[in-house]
C-alpha cells in the first residue's frame, strides 16, 4: 500500500512538472489591424527562437490526445496555432514553419471560408496547407459570440444552438478537408461553464485566449494559449512566454462579497471578483512568492490562504469586456516562470458581449 502511494505521488510530481505552450496568432502581416497582427519579421524571430531553444513542436491534436488519455505530456513542447484562416498566414507558414518540418493548426469558421470573403484563405489553400503539415480545426460556424444568449432566449435553446453550431462547423470542415480533430477555438476566447458540458458530451476539447502554459491539470474545455499581436509578442515578451511552465492549479473559485460565483461572466457594473486559487500539494511553489496582475491595473496584493492556496482581488474598477488575472511564480529553472490566468468578463449595460 505504501509503495503504491509512493508510486502515485511520484507520478503526480512528474506530470506536474511537464509543460507545453500553445502559441496563438491571427494575422502575420504589416498591413492588417495592429491588435491582431504581428509582422512577418517578428514572426520569423519567434520561430527562430523556438528552434534555438530546441523545443519540440507537436501537432495540437497530439497534445490534446495526451491530455485526454491522461498520458504525461512531453516537456518543452510547443504547438503553433492560427485563428480565422487569414490569407497572410500562407506566406508566413511557407517561409518559417514548412522548412523546419513543423506541424501547425489553423482554426477556421467554415461559413466565412465558404463565402470567399476577401482576406480569408479558400478551401483549396487550406487543403494545400494540410499537405504541408497543417491541421484544420473548428473555430465555430460563423465566428459569433458563442457564450451570448439572444434576447429572450432560454438556456436550453441557447445551448442547443451552440451544439448545432459546433457540429455543423465540424461537419463542414470534415467534408471540405477530411479533417476532424474535435478541437474548438472559441471565437474571442469566450466561453461559459455551461458550454463546457456540451463540449464534453460531444467529445470536444477547446482552446481559449487566456494566457498560460498547459500541464496535466489543465482543463480540456478551455486550454490556455498565449495570443500574440499588438503589444504582445515583442522579442522579449515571446522569450518569456514560450518558456513558461504550467502552474499546477487544482481549483479556482471566484467570489464576490463572500458569495461564490457560478460563472466568470458578470453583469454590467460588477466589481472585480476575488479569485481563490489552490495549487496541487507538493507543487514546490511557495504561495508567498506568487505575483498576480489584473488587466489594466498592474500588480495586485496576493494573500496566502493556506500552504497551497492564495487569493487576489483587484484594487480598481472592472472594465467592460474581457479582463483577466495573470499570476506568475518563479521556478527553480532560470528564466522560467509558472504562469496561470483567470478570465473575467463583464457584459455591457444591455447584457451584450463587447468585441
Ligand atoms: Zn477568431
């Protein structure tokens, strides 16, 4: 019995230490909106750095399969993803990824591909990228705010609509490319707890846009990715993020005025919730050494709640739209930080999502 316990503990320790980082890009171009673009030159520097580090680039489907099957993920692993299927991705992929023989994933909203909208790739181009090592995956049918209910819509009707959208998109991608990985990238990174149940029932994993590294404890319903574009993705920023380690977080509970919240999606005018985060036992991370930052407000006071738990509540107003807490901690590896992010959303006055 004791021996078994020791083996189990050893297993937990070894899986907790493994980390993968999922990179998220939109445009790779000098001529597209800055907030969702990085320049081809900067993209080349990102890829050169991944090569220099000697990290293994794996298909996202392989990383998800490891997590689904409860297998240990290899250490120092990177997956490269592009959202939306923009035409400018083609040149960047051919210049920087294909020559290195790396896999990559493109998340597409099939309706926008079907409509041949200017600036998006065609199915032919996507199929060409497939032959060059690309995986094609689900970015919803038409890139809507999936977590938003229509006016007067019941929860049941909304979730049925989400399920239909998810499966219709998956079927269309499979029909046009033969690909079906059952991995969704949430448009705008938006999800709600109810949607996670639908995804699990349909056997889907999903990636968000909350930053952080992926580890054995990551939730398959909202895997973190590091988005690059606008201010994010400078050489220095990339060097830090690509080397991050998964903070072994066992649970996150959000509260407001000591009431537990059922969702991270909050009504207009809500204050920042308090996030209570519990780490895995024996994580080796001292909670007194954790730093947390709130969107737009900078560093916040972190309160130790126990040997493995801490909380943070931002000192300032919560803005409309998407915000997050980013928490980091030093590791025993030089220049490598544990990173974990908690998304928070505030709806606008009319209960709508903000772009
Ligand atoms: Zn998108």
